[in-house]
């Protein structure tokens, strides 16, 4: 278990987005990335946040897409961050992130700030990855 500051959490998310971008770049390097890039995010009543970006290769929607997925599972004193690069058939190409970030003793306002930071981090991840794949 690691207790993280907000700055450390931001740094962690930034480094993982960079890693995801490099992995996607490598995976797509032998293909023409389709202009058809889909992305989105959602959360449920339990506060779990999910984001994804998916692109087809070689302008062929019948082939498996390459996807980056992020999931954030919050609890009272921690959040679990998970992310993968995978094919649409479920094959995992690379695990980007699988860590628990503890905020033991943090008050509810601090935890809400963490959730807001993570939500913003997800949104920024999607923008960066879409920009990379659109090149």
C-alpha cells in the first residue's frame, strides 16, 4: 500500500498516459490507423469510472480494433487504477496500470478532490491518445 499526494497521483497518471501512447504507437506502426476512432467514458452509481479509446486498423472495421481502457474504482480511503491496451477480441496487448492508491485518514473533501482529479485525468488521457492516433 502506498499513500500518494495529489502531485504524485498527477505524475503517475501522466506517465501512464505516456506509456499507453507509446504502446499504441508501436502496436499501430505497421498499420494505417483509420479515421474511425471511437472514445467515451462513463461512471456508475458506485462511482466506478471507465474510459476507452478504440481505433480500427487499415480502414477495415471487420478487423479487431486496438483499444486503450482505463478503470478507476474508488472506495472510502483508496482508489484502484487499472488500464490495458487490448484488441477488441479481448486479447490484452499490454497492462498499463494496476495499482491501489491509498488515502488513509483523508477526509471526504480530499477524497472528492482525488476523484475529480482522476476524472480529469481520464478525460485528458482520451484527448492525448486520440491526438496520437489521429496522426
